[in-house]
C-alpha cells in the first residue's frame, strides 16, 4: 500500500490524488512556492474592498496577469484550518489524513530533537486576573528573552514523576513548546486555551482512555505553573494547545522525488518543513533578509523546491488591523522583484488559509492562488485578489491540488496509463 493510501476516520474513503503523483513522479524543473500566510480577507465595511483589493501590489498583479489563477480551499468547505493542515495540504499531504498537532510543528521548528512517541504541545504564556479569567492570551507579547527566563524557571521547579522527562523551550515572544517523554503517552487531549478573553483556561481533558495519563500529567503541570508564576505581572499562566504524539511523515523526496529548502522567519514553518524532509536555512532572518539575501544565496544549490514563507499578512490579520495587513501585503509586493530576478521557471503564489482582519482569526474562505509557468494557461486575470482570481482558469479547488499542478507544470509527472 502507498504511504498515502488508507481510509479516513469513520470508515469513509478519501480520494487522495497524491497517491498517483507518487507513482508518476520524475525529475524536472525547479518549483518556487511562495506562501503568504493568512492571505485571503474580507471587504472593509466602509469601502467594500478586501485587504488585497485595497493594497497597492503592482508586482503581484503583474504576475497574476501572466499566470493561471484561481482559489484554493485549504481543507474543505466551511472548515477553518490551523496553520499545520493549511500548509500540509499545499505540499500534497491530505489534511484530513495527515493530522499533525501544533506542538509537534513548534518543536520541530526550533530543531528540538523529537523522538517517536514524544508528546508535544504549543504553549502561550498568558495573563489571568484574580478571578482566573484570561485577560491576554499572549501576555502582552512578552519578549523572547523573558520567555526564556520563565521556561528555565519552570523547567527547574516542576516535577511530574521519575518516569516522565519534561522539556520546555521558548519559541518566539510569548510562545513556547512543552515536550513530555515517557511510556504510555497519547495525544488525544482537548486544548486548555479557551481562544478568547474573559473566560477561564480549560482543564486538560482526555478524549480517549489512552490519553488519560497524559491529561493528568498536563493538569499537574498547569497547576504547578500557576503556583510558580502567580506573582508575575503579565505571564502568570500558560495556555496549551495542539497536543500530539510524534510520528514521522514520509518525506517529499520519498513521495515525489523533491529535495527542497525552506526560507522562513518563524519557527513553526521551519517545523513543517523539517517534518516533510526539507532542508531549513537557519540563517534566514526577516522578510527583507530572506528575499534580498538568503534567496540569492541558496539559489545556486541543487534544490528541486524552494519554499518561501511570509508571516506578517497573517499576524496583522489576527491583530484585527486592516491597515496593517494592507501594509504587509505592500511590503511583500515590494520584495517580489528580488525573487523574479532569479527567473524561476515555475512560480506558485498561495496562502495556507484566509485571515480576514474583520474576523481577527483564521477563516474558511477560499484563498487566491496563481501558477506562473511556460505551460500555464494565462486567463486574463489582471489583479491578484479574491474576486479576480475567482474567475481564473484554475477555478476553485482543494489546496491539495496545488502540489500536483506544480509538479505537472514543472514536467515532473509521467503520463498516466497507456
């Protein structure tokens, strides 16, 4: 059986075209995949124009005018994806079959040496009031150095038992990652993050009998942290989400013969890349550095796939700041010429999900998509936005299709059948 075959949960079969791509994969042109995180938006109530329609993005518009355009649906109609499934789909891993918790991706993102069977969770340092209600899910976005001090303090003080190893590492700003190592740990746990302010943190609950031991350990961890950090002015609590046990995935090279490299500022997206077997450019800094310095530096290396990630479109959308998301789009558009100077033969510009600033969160809305290649059917779309791309030749399709289309345009798929 292929690594991608099998049935979905509940006994319903999932059609997964990546099974066929694996059989047809061959060598070909290099692919560049530029992911603008949280790309899609919604119209501003006063102007009726989305962030993409408002932003001045002449370079992205020009690429769209020379490309095939469409909309991608990250998971399925109405499903709001996390960053993990949003990215896995784009790389050809069926997001309903390959479910990877945020904790695993966060751990891999900081190059933590996960072992098979480790339980990992993403942590937010947070602020709770005297009533135990969450006032700030991000503890004022404390500095990474402050989070590092807190992690050291927690790690040195908390005990969960002689048969369990506890690892706690800072990631970025208010984010950290918790890893538990021991026998009999399962990851089917409910998040403790209520995802809103004015509500108390949720208790860690097991969804299955196999996860009860892990849930008990997490509850003990949270209680000890609350006692330890109770006097902190901002980071006096922790919220955990994305529990999962580490199970390695088949790599992109095993599946499609693709060697690749990731250029990303944020650790989580480096983690996604490591999970898929991509190299990670550890020298990559912010977006300016990635486009102007790191891309030219790695271009001469023999990678079949170059994955470039831009985060600020998502961050500003989650902040609920329409103007700041517009500014982020204009920033990345100004950096596009550095990529075009390299003359990529196959260029894909996509998003892992929509993050409308009106909602200040991820959403289920389809995301603009373009593919520029010599074999692309240029369709007359003149603007890279939600409405213009909806009329493009790619139509509206699952994000899972993006990798198959990229492979085809790069000449990396043999003919199917006689």
